[in-house]
C-alpha cells in the first residue's frame, strides 16, 4: 500500500509491462532496493516512480529513474505466434500490421531504445544500429519468414530471401533520405505545411515515405514515450486539425507509440484489475474514456480527445489489438478474487458491444469466445461450440447478439466452425414471432423500425457468405414485416381521421431511401400507397383540405417529389 504524501514505487519490468514490486517512504530507500534487485540478476529492468497524493485526492506520478540489465547480456527477439499478412513489397512492411509485428517481435529492443517502428524504418542511423545489435535483425527476419511460410505453405528459405530483398530496399530508401539536405523541417509551421512542400515537388509514391522521414527525424530526438506522444498530439491538433493525408501519417506513429510494450499501462495509470484496464482501453479507442477523476492535463484525457474528435483508425486498431491479445492470454481478468472472473468477463463483453458490432470486429469476437472457453471443462470443437452459445447468451440485446455472430463468422474460429455459427444465427433470427427481442416494447415505432432496418442492412453489408447471408436477410425482413403488422404501423400512419394528404405523405416518407430497405417490408407499405393512388380523382382528394390554389400547387409538387423519392414513379 502506498504511504501517505510522497511515496516511492519500485517497479520491475516483466515480459512486456511494468509491475509494482515495493513501495517506500523515501527516494533513497527505493533507489537502494532497485539497485539490489537489479544486480541480483533476477529481473530485467527496474524503474522508480514518485507518487504524490494531491490535496484533492488525485495522484501525480513522476518517473525518477529507469534502468535495464539483460540477464544474458544480449537482447533477444520476443516470441510471437501470429505472422503478419504475407507481403511482397515495402508497403506491407510500412502497413500497420507490419509495424505491429515489429513492435511485438522487437519489444525488448524497442522499449529500451524508446524507438518506434516508424523511426526504425525511416531513420537510417537507427536502422543501422538495429542491424548491428546482436543478432536481432537476422533473428527477426527468420522468425517472420518461418511463420509466414508455415501459414502460406511455401518454402521458408525462399520467403526469407524475399523478405531480405524487401528490407534491403527499405534500407536503401532510408539511407538516401538521410543524405538529403533539401527536405523541409517541421518547425513552427507544423507538419501540414511541411507535407504540402513535399507534395509540391515529390512524386506521390515518395511524399508519403518522406513525410514519415520528417516525423522520424524529430521523434528520434525524444527518448521518452510520453514526450513522443505529446509531440504527436500537438501535430494532430495544430491549426484545428490536420488534413486527411498528413493525419494518416501521424496516426500511424501514434499507433506505434501506443503499441510499445509499456505505454498503454503508463498512459492509463494504475487499474483495479485486468478487466478494468481492458474496459478502459476499449473506451479509449472510442474516445469515451471516463475522465471525470483525471486532471485536464492528464495525457489519457488528451488521447481520449484525439480519438473522439479526429480520424485515427490505426491508433484505434492498435489499442483494440492490445485488448484482443490480452484476452487471448492467460492473465486473470480479476486476480484478487477468482470468484469474480466470470463477472469481469461479462463486464468486458458488454463494453465491447457497439451498434456497428463488437469493437475490433471478428478478431475481438474470437478472443472473447476463446477467453470464455477457459471457464469450461470441455475443449476442442465441442467446447468452442458451447463457448459460442454461452457468450451469445450473455448478450441481452438480440440485435447485438446477431452482430456479434456476424463478426465471429468472419474470424478464423468462425470459419473453422461455420456450421455452428450458422446454426446460432438461424436460431436468433428464424422465429417470425421473435421480433419482440429486437425492439423496445412500448418504444417509439420509428425507432424500432430503424433498429430492425439497420440490422437488416448490416447483414446485407457483412462478409458472411451466401446462402447464409440471404437467409438471414430474409429472416430479419420477415421479423420486420411481422412487427409492422403486429404494431399496426401502416394503420397508425394511415389514420382515416387525418387528411389524405398527411396520410399519404407519412406512408411515402416511410418508403424513402434510408428508412425501410428490406424487400418485404417495403412491399407492405408501398401496397397501401398504391391503393391510395388508384382512387378516383386522387389528386383532388389529396389537396381537398387546402383552400388556396397556391398552397394546392405547392402540395402537389411536394407529393410528386415524395413519390419519386419513394421510387413509385
């Protein structure tokens, strides 16, 4: 437990994150303890933090010292078992998936050198230092080549030679960029101005690379992760926000920083449990982190604002990938009380659900199912089948459950057990009278129609293969029609007590693009509209409640506009 006032924490570096070892009342005691355990050779690194409890109850942490000592004297690559997508040119190395693998594979080097993958790939001096460091470069290339060859069932030696060819090209581009004296500097004008300068005189395929070179030149001067984050955040906010192309480049480096081993933990600060940390990361990825107890200058608050108000897809992807990998790991979600592990899982599951589907897509849905599998005694295909069923059963909203299964269907797990996923989707949507699980009882009819229509469109737009996609879309269309009939939607809109003009307009607006989209549901409403149109002297009856000729002409023009919008002419 931290002591009142100033306290001094000694943290040890464990695999890829920092863990509290002991707390002291004085800095001298903390430094002495840190020195002893580091020299004992049982830990890889230590750092000392001063924790100051402010009068308002908030805590301010300051890093006083950090030191690493490798037990073997050499830095080794970290074990990974997920290869990056197979690439055949440098763009695959520069892509977010390629850089994420660099962060994980070289995490021991990256965290000690405080250097991002973007810097390694675009700053020739840093790239050269990596090549000269022990056997890291060769080991990393060999590991990636082996994993990719195994996944793609190709010759490992050929793949390794191809990777060397790609990386040699990257090295030469970095060397050439380092020799250039005519590149703009960021300076006070900011990154957007420097990128515009590049765009005016460089080929499109070069300006992106050189834009990252400019960022790397400034970043390599900062050997502190949070300083890099501050610098990049300021670039994003400059002049009200970066334009799309330079923003995409800065986004990539922010993603690199947050993908470094210890940064997310340092950014969020102490968390009560692994589940709490994962929920905070999910919230952060959506720009919805609870910041009520944080100071305005807290970096987590600043990062939350960046993700809330700027388009940072790579940063969001890296944060969610960290959540996914932790879910697939073995660390308990609630270490202090194993009895609360299922409760903690339910909390993470609920936080991951969103109107567009689970955040992180199929990979996140798969990770959640595999985490839940640890609660079950059964393994193999039957265990995974049961885990899928029970996870979906924990989702209270039926539409969220369908979206979860749609995402899961597009994961490696979902494809390997496609029949089970298909069966669960059919079960969720196949009962024509089951619309009540998808709508809010007593809620506004318009909102319920939109909910079902959105789900229908999400099925149509999903990557689920045919004929399953067509069957699911038809199931939801049937649910929508049943809801329309059971709730008397058409009768309410077409109330005989109202003027015909109002009744017809309400029906046609329901037929407008973006309201109802499914075939059967549209047919029901259009049938009622057509029955009105076929009435004798329809137009005269349509404007019968209006006395002014000008108003009648205006109403008829609006009617024909709605008619065209509804696709009925």
